[in-house]
C-alpha cells in the first residue's frame, strides 16, 4: 500500500501545540475516468473553501496563536518555520503538507524565511 506523509500540528492535553509525523494510506481509484486510476487519500472532507495566502519575506507571527480553523497548510512557494509550545521548530518548503488542528490552547509561532511565501490552505470540516 502506498502512503502519503504529512505533519500534524495539534493541541495536547497540556494546552500546548505539538508536531506529529503521520502517514495516510493511498488507494488506487478511478479518480478521473476514462483516465488511468490514480492513488488517492483523504485527510478529511473539504468544506469547499480554498485560501491562498501570500506574505513578504521576514513576516513573523511572533505572538503564539492557534489556527483559526482546521486546515491543510500546503507551501507553494518559499520557506516557512513553525515553532510549537515545547520549542520544537520545523521548516516547510514547497510540496510540504501540514495539517493544522491546534484550534485552541497556546498555539504556535510562524516565520516566513524567504523573500516571498505563498501558501494554499483548504479548510476541512470539523
């Protein structure tokens, strides 16, 4: 079985944000017939909104903040560093997927590391 790797950002019982590396199974499906089958997986059902967020290099969300909604954070251009409550930091580059679920608690800090950052986020149902 093929797997899709992603990072989950969630609030633990301690009220702090944490990272978790996860794998989602991909199943072969007739996704776009009559084209050949593709490997497909899901992290949740989309509510239909699609956000494209851009920002200047060096932008910082230095005050810890929770995500405003459960969403998938997909870096399209640039580099982003996210730091969680226990001080752990991770950098995300184009193609990286981050499932944001820390909708309550202390939250996380975000820093754009490149001249321009573009992020796509698909909001998911709760």
